[in-house]
């Protein structure tokens, strides 16, 4: 009830894997380090399929660039 975004109706270990990757990416982790941690041989897998973004994250990044 305290979450801003509702959790998925079906929670699996794979869902948690996506959440883990997204959280680290949004925290600013180096993408190559994140790729290594996730065990992906291709950076596109990490960035395009696992590291999801939100409009809030995008707005924060734009404000950071303007400042």
C-alpha cells in the first residue's frame, strides 16, 4: 500500500531480476558493470530488455543536464 507503482499481479524470480537491473541502472551504475553483473554477453540485452525507465527518471535526468 505504500508503493507509488503497483507491483505486478504475478511476481516471479524473473520479475525481481528485471527490478534489480532497473534499480541499478536508475541509480547510475556503469552500463558495462551492470551487463557483467547480469551475466549478459550483449549490452543491448541489458539496456533494451532489462533496464526499464520511467517518465520520472527521464525528467530527473533532464533536470540534471540543465543544472
